[in-house]
């Protein structure tokens, strides 16, 4: 383990160069989906660099280490954002479509993209939208981000840039939480250099960093005994991606009634702009829960056998 105040050395510089260079080479490949073997090989090589770096520097302490790890993580995200368009997933097209409707005063919960009434509003990314036959499934806080990106600039790039910004904020907040817990800055490598968020956010533009950021804000607020704020941040995370609902018992245990009150108040305020759509808020969720499958692995084999 490295002593407190140690500075990144030459070996770290080599690892950083491998990380940066590897991502540049991979990002310059024209189509990851069309060449999956090249993509998987590059991804695994970058994952190996990240794992070896974690083994070597997970105990590194000091601001210089934190900044070095953060800056490399930030650089690879920005490089991939600039060099590689989304091709592994078309979710970003649905996000951009939802924002495109919202800035025109149309609720994406009430209309499926293929609705003939929306035909005059179709854009160049309309063809990339998946499941055009159902309204959106994305919750209100995600919709607010989509609308902000559409207000800034049409298309998908502004939205991807905002999501990369959220991911960089996640890195900074993770670093702050590590310091509050008096844990080594080297542990920031777990997320900062992992190739998964780089590919899924900087290239594909998935919305998870917004939910993660709000969840980390809730954790920080609980640590600071700011229970109302913790509840409000948790509600924002739930209304970005529903998965943080499973942490409700932990919020109650750590934050008590004040945290739940904050969650209820924030959740109500965030839902208010969308309540006019009524039951349409849940239309697509019902469709998703009843017939959507992805990455089902062994289940598909068992279903075929049975």
C-alpha cells in the first residue's frame, strides 16, 4: 500500500496511457455492433488494465492520486463521447424523442411515437426509436433531463453530453464519500476506470448516472444528518430509475420519518407536472412488466426445454 501523500509515478502513467490509448483505438472503430469480436476484445483488454490498476493502487491515498484517477476517467469519457456515436443501443433515440415532445408541450406518456398525430414532429433520429408502438416508460426526473437536453440542442449529442456530465459528478461525489469515510482514493478506480460506464454512458448515453448521482447525494445527506434532503434525493433517484425503491427500508432505518417526509414532498412535486396524463403514466410500465425480456440467459433455455 502507498503512503498518504504519495504521488502517481511512472508505472501509473503507463497504466493511464494504456487506458487512454486503448479507448481512443476502440472509439475509432466505426461500428461496435457490426464487429462484436473487436469490441469485446478491446473491452476485455481495458477491463484487464482497470483490474490490474485496482490491485496495484487500491490503497493509494492523497489528493494527487484522487485527481490523477479522476482526470483519466474524465478524459476517456469525453474522448468516447466525441469519437464514437451510440451503436450498441438505441435507447438514446427514445430519450431524445421524449425531450423533443416535452419542449413542445406534449407528454410522451400519452402518445406512442408512431401515433399519426405526431408525424409532423418526426426527426432524423425517429427511425432509431425502438418499440414505437408504446408510450415512454421513463420516469419524470429522467424526462426533465431529456427536456433540458432538447431545449439546449436538438438530437442526441447534447443529451449524451449531459449524461457524461452526470457521470463525472458521480466520480467527484464518490471521491468525496471516500474521503469522508477515510478510505483510500485508490478505490475510486473501481468506477472511474471501469470500461462499463464509459461504453454505456459516453457512447450509448444511458440514463443511469442521473439516478446514481441522486442516490449518492442521498447517502451524503444521510451521513450529514440532513434527513429531509436525503429523502428528497432518494425520491429523485426513484423517479429516474425505479430500482432505488428497494432501498426504502434502509432510508427508513437511517433517516426515519423526516427522510420519508422529504421523499413524499419531493416525489409529489416532481410528479405534479405529469399528473395530467392520468393512467397513461403507467400504460407503458404495464406493457414492459408483462412482456419485456432481455438478457434472460438460462431462463430462455429452461423455457425452451419445458
